C-alpha cells in the first residue's frame, strides 16, 4: 500500500541506498533483507573472515544453482511439449551453463557489481555467472520460489536470452565426439590433469587421444570445461561430412 512512498526512500536515503537501487534497477523490486544481496556479490577471492570462517557467495551460489535448474526444468517442460527427456536435458544444460549465465550477468550489468580480487576477475571467466546464481539464491531466500520462477520465466529469460538460438547452439562437444567415435569404430580417450595456480585456483588441461594419437587439447577451470574445450578443438561439429577430414588428419599424424 505504501510502496510508492517506501521505494524512493530506500533508493535515495540510508547507507544501503546503492544496493536497493541496484536490485531495483536490475530486477524491478526492493529486497526485504538487503544483507543477502550484499553477500551474493562477494566472490571467494574477496572473502571476509569472521569467527574463523570465510564469508563469500559460494553457499548462495550452490542454492541458486539448484533453484535455477528447477525453474528451468519446469519452464522447458511446458514450452517444449514434443521434446523427449534427452532433448529437454540437453537444452536445460545449455540454458544453465556457466557460459549462458555469464552472458546474462553481463547483460543485466551484474558484472559491474561483483566484489572480487582483480586477478580473479581476469583469470576466472565465469565469475559473473557464479554471482548470478548467488543472486538467484538470495532472491529465493528473500522472496520465495514462486517469485524467482516468475522473474526468470517472465523477465530474465525472454529479455536476455533467445531460446531458439540456445537450442540450435552446440555445447556438448564431448558427447558429439564420443558418438562419432562409436559410430566409426575409433577409440577416444580424454586425459585430464589439474594444476594449482599462485592464486590458489585449480586449472585443468585435457588431451584428446583418438586411436592412440593426440589430436586436440583444452584448458578450463573445471575438468568438465577442459574436456569440452579439448573436444571442440578436434572438431566444432563432428558430422558425417567431416569424418573424412578428421581421418585424413589422423593418417597424417600417424605417419
């Protein structure tokens, strides 16, 4: 009833006015518990230590990841009644991928608000997507599941993502490569090693070996990302038309 009075007061007065303004501009509402949103913006690299434990957005990120996946599953189930389980699973994985969420975070301006160590933002390319997950976790705790559901389905997804483009995009290069190998009777092996950096972050390097010959490699912040990059380096799309080209490559490397 008094929202028209409270909104300008929270946006323009008080020590947290910047946070209220940010949430209102980004998502169109004023939070009840602004402290949750402050926490959602603190990356691990900028953790605050209190009572012997690190304060950052990782727990909210964990929660937000589950909420986003649940909402997205419901959304796709309704939007694509003709898709089978495999198709729905593949499309969901594209929508909730770090790459997609990172793009959304940049679209809505969340990348300008994340608090992190400068070197972390440069080396960890999905830091903003992680913050978006944490923000959804904060909204879930502050406003409830139904509110997050409406926010994602009615606002964020239609305004910042094209379902058709996402559906047509290819992201699971590893599965495509394995399917190609099974179809054409080739042995495909992914060998991944992890290495720690000076900042404490773990990085992974994957090598793709086909029939005993190293044909591609990839780097990533996780084993899964490194494997996908490695598979992509072998072929952006392993189709029947490209089989001959890849076989020629194998023959040349084997000589």
